[in-house]
C-alpha cells in the first residue's frame, strides 16, 4: 500500500508526538505523601460532632470527603490491640467501597511485614440501623493467625473527619476503642486508634490514596522535555505531572525560531481501572485523534498500541516499542496499519531517536 503524502505527515506526528508522550524517561520516584498539617490526636468531644440523620446523608458525606477508594501506609505497630504485638514494621493496603446498591460500606485490608508475610487481615461493614437511627459497624479478621472481632457505632463527624467507637474482642479479652479519622488533603487521611481508658499507646496512621499510575509505570517518569530531529525540524514534547501525579499532561509541537514551541498536539495519560492499563488520549490541531494503551513494560522498555483516526477520519493502527538508554530514547514501529491495510513506509521502518533536553 502507498501512503499518501498527507498521511505521511500525520504518521510522522504519530511518531514524534504519541511515542514520546508516553515514553519519556526513567527514574520515577515514589509518590510524595501529602504534607500533614498540625494535628492533635485527641478526638473532639461528642458534643462537638454531628450525627447523620440518614444513611444517604452519611454516604454522601463519605463520598464528598473522598474517604472511599484504595489507601496505603506503612509504620510500626503499637500495643493498642491484644492480638497484634507492638514493634512490627508493616505495610498496609485497604479498599473502601459502596456495595449492595449503596446500602453498605465495606472496607477490606491487609497488613504485611517487611518479608511480605501477612500479619493481619480483615474486613469492616458499615450499615444504617433503623432502630437506633445511627450508623453501626462490625469487623473481623485474623492477627498472626488469631481471630479478632469488634463492633461499634459512629459517634459523628465534623468539618475535618469522623469518630467511631468499638468494643473489640481478641486474645480472650474485650476492651473499648475509639477511632478518629481526619482528612489531611485530597489524597490523605490520618487515623488514630486509642483505648478509651487511656492505657496503651495510640496507633496513628497516615494514609495516602494508592497511585495506580505510578505503580503501573514501574520506574518510568513521563515528565520532562524530549526533542526529535525530523530533517532539521525539532519536534518538542513537554510532559508534566498533574492531579497529584494521577495523570500526565503533554503538549507537543515544532520549535519556532525564537525558541518557543508551537503547540500542535495535546495528550492526557492516566491509569484506567476498568482496563487495568495505562492509557492515553491524544488530539492534534489538524484533527488526528489517537488512543494509546501500554501492553508491555519493564525497567527501560515499553510497548504501546496506538489506534485512532487522522484528520480525514481514516483509521490508524500501530505498535511502538521504545527503549531508553540514559538521555536517548529509541522508538520502533511495528504492525502498522492504515485504513485497515498493512502500511510500513520507509521513514517508519527506521528507528526514531529522541534526546532528553531537560
């Protein structure tokens, strides 16, 4: 198949823009924790809290405050519980979600030690009690193989968080606990678990929302500026993190004589929970629209499939494999199809090289 001249220009844009947009470097650091403001672990008095008047009121509050979703933290256990000893370094991951058509909130969680062994696991269910007209909850699990369970009620919430009480049974003993959860940011919460009698050391945890994009990139950092030379024309890609490092925004275009960049394309990259994959949406000034999805990834190699249409609505389909070596990224096309037919022009058969500029 012969690729028409305008299609060659568009395909060059595919090479210079979509390829570099997704694959722009290595060395991604862990997501920084949201800075915590000054915090008093002592929970407010019950008189200072507001109790919900209905289940819908409470669930709306939970959703509005961003309490649902995946959360993680790490730290060292204290002696607040009977079945989990103090002094164990742990990593935690939990998931809060609405279930049964929104009639209950379920939170499941797992603690592992530094060797990756499970030391604690369990699940909590919160529902509305029509008799007491309040939110009640129960949870159960295992700590180091020993069963535990507790149940309690929501005391109420204020502008910063909520307080719950619980009666926990474990190790043959029952004791009262108080849970205080306070919002520290859009993607950060702090929880303090303490004995109501004031004994033992409170257990304080700072949670951050799990960043699946960072995990999926597995060490790659898409932020930065890369330049590809197309016969004397410098095609520039500038990528920056956005939305608390939950997505990457990229602008691309040729470098003008004054050193600035003419933006001819923009893309957004994110992690798609439904597809469990890194995805990208790219739109150019001439109407090209591309969808990218990462199909393979390793420390310095990534393979992406691009599908979409050019300015005339003609379909494009190609795989791009990129390898980063220091400040050089080499990208190679394969399995390219144009308008439903195999098409591999000479320029696409040769590797495309981009240089990191900053």
